[in-house]
C-alpha cells in the first residue's frame, strides 16, 4: 500500500485540542491542574509537599503544562509561583466540551 507523504493541514482548533490533550496525558499533570484550580496560585515547593514526587519530576510536569499555556509562572526569586492561565484554561475546556458533545 502506497503511503501519502503530504503534510496534512488541520484546523487551528483541532491542533490546539491535540496540544492540550497531550499535556493532559499524564495523571500527575491532571492532579496538578486540579490542585491549582482550587488554589489561587502556589509555589513549586508547595506542590512537592502535596505530591510524593521529586522536585525535578514536579518541575518537569509544570514545564509541560506551562509550554502548552495551561498554567503560567511568575518568578518570585528564588521561587516560581504557578497558577492556572485562565484564558487558555477556558479555551481548553471549551475545545474539550465541543469535542465530546
């Protein structure tokens, strides 16, 4: 069977949904988002106390969530304060809701 090697163009919303879904593909990231949704903001160290993971592991999950825009970080030396990026959180919820309806 011959494969088509052409690039497939997807709608902007489809690409955004896939990006958010990939970031949510780990249970720890979902738990972090649920925790942040209940708080206004928190520091990395606070999350390390909540989740039984190494600080480097928590930081890697935060990095993934931040890279897709679901959270935002504010540098408060020597710490970073994280919170939900409300604009992108609303977009993600809407995209998932449209997908599942």
